[in-house]
């Protein structure tokens, strides 16, 4: 069962590893990211809480795994590094219905839609498309105790 998908360009760090994983009761974290470096994989392995399984896959393989049902036995926490990756999962995995926009770094060509979420104009269009479909729960929320901000309000 998919507990949550979160966009956080830091992937696994203290807040994701401890706070979010415990709050949602996840026993498996799937990092869906293309071109993960060995250093990123090592850092993720070190950061995962004891007793929580870590799976790292590229985006296409993540979509295949989710759609095959192999992840159904877990309380799955999907972590992605970008709105673009989240869009791909939402559009290609019927089981993924929720997306927490947690943090993306300010870069050239991005604009804020929240205190910690910066997106490109292309990503804004992706989010507008998803919102218009009315079948996804997409919101900004940095920590579990903060009130979620609906995507429509953020845009």
C-alpha cells in the first residue's frame, strides 16, 4: 500500500528518514530517481531508519515495480527529487493518488509556490494539468505537524 509520495530534492535526510517515515508508518522507502550516483545511494542507505527497507530504482523501473504489484506488500513511502518525476509517477501509476510537495531548491529558472518549493514554468503546467484532472491530492507540507497547503492555493 502506498502511504505517501513526497517530492524532496534532498531525498532521504533526517526529516524524511525519521519524522515522515514514522508518521506514515512506512516499512519501505522507494527512491525513484534517474541517474542516482553511488554517493547518493550510499548516503540514502546510511540515512534509512533501522527496520525500514530501502529500494532505489530509476523512474521507469519504479513505475514497473509499482504497477506489477510487487510493492503492495509494503507500507510504501515513495521519495522523488522533482515535480517532473512525481508527474511521471502520478500519470503512469494508477495506485499513486497523493503527492506531498516538500522541498525543491531555488535554481535559475524556478519560481516559488511555497516557502520551500521552487518550480519551473514547465512544472507549473504539469501541476495545473494534474489539478485540473481532479483525481489527485497534491499539497505542500514541509513537516507532518504543519498544515498542508492545497496545490490550488499555492498556484
